[in-house]
C-alpha cells in the first residue's frame, strides 16, 4: 500500500545528499597517487621484427580523466560536478592540465600515436587549400531524357 494522499513525507528528504567521496585535498592526493601508479605500471608491448625476433617492451600509459575516475572509484559525472564547485575547481583544472600536458608531450616525443592524442586533446591543423574559405558547391548536371526511339538531336536521325 502506498503513502496516504496529502502526506508530507517528502519533507524528511530535504537537504539529503550523498556525502562526497573526496575533499578537495583528498582528490588532489588521489591524483598524485594516480600519476605515480601510471609511472609504475606501463603498458606491456611486443615489437616483432622482420627476422622474426620479438622484443618485449613497456610503453608509457597515457593519463586520462576516465582512467583517473576508475582509479579513484568515482564516476566521470562526479568529477564533472566537482569541477563546477568552487572548492574543487582549481584542483580539477590542475588535474586536467597535468593529463593534457603528459599526453601532449608524449605525442610530441613520439611516445604516443600523435593522431589519436591530437583528437583526444581536441587539436587539429585545419588548412583550406582548395576553396579559399568559400562554400563548396557541387556542379549541377543537366540530364535530358527522351522516350525510346525518339531522336534527341538531329544528328542521330
């Protein structure tokens, strides 16, 4: 049976919020832990040469907000909410800047695939070499149809 009509049970929930997972300082501390974890846990890789030799190597792991959120056991939405709050905004911005810089420098040093990192960072080299900024308009084709057996021009008669 549901609650009686006209009840005021909703007043009991006013001000109820889930407690935050991290204080601003704890979020920063977790980010520092994540940076250390990334350095200590490179991605395993194997390079195969044309002569059949295999070389095991370790590749630098790119830092991402998504992976940090998994590491910190929070959702991406929680991080976005932290970013909007005054107490957290500077720390979230600093975290994002560290991750951006690591990916940018890693791509510049050829440690990451530069095309993937450029897309992830929102970087693009846009050069218009064909239209000088004008809109591209495709040519219009003129197609003439005629019934079968009817000559289209005098030359076909």
